[in-house]
């Protein structure tokens, strides 16, 4: 990838939020989980789906803090409207591992 200017980086709004609800997404073409995430007062609750079923069960995600891009336009994923993009990294097999802070931080905090 080519270099970008710092101002380009600042256009991507990456925030931390806490998963407040999670459930299977059986209608998805690829196995996924629906997530409802609380990003605090300024942003509030947003929803998304994530292909994270290899490493995560819905009930274990509730209460977990995750990182997400919050300023992409909403995207229709089958019958579900995704409002944010949860961030993760592939493990050695390509399955996604979620990015999250290693200590509790206030919801809505912006990544620097």
C-alpha cells in the first residue's frame, strides 16, 4: 500500500464500544454474529455483523469492548443493516480475532 497523509488517517473514526447484545446471524451467507455495540453518549448504540464465529460465541461477547470504524455509511447485509465495521486480525488460518483494548476504557474513546 502507498503512503497516506496524516489528515487521511484522521478521517477514519475508530472508536471503542462495549457489546451489549449478540446473537447468531443464520441468514448470512458466511457464518456471522450480529452485534449491538454501545459507543457511549456521543455516538450511542450501533449494530453490525461480523464473521467471527470460529473464535467467538454470541453470549461470550456481551460485555466485551471492541474497536470499530464508526463513520462508514450503513451497509445492507442480507436482511440486516450494518452501521459500523468491527476491527480484527486474521489468525494463522485466516479466522478473525477481534481488536480490543487491553484495559477497560470509556466507551466512545477515539483511537489515536
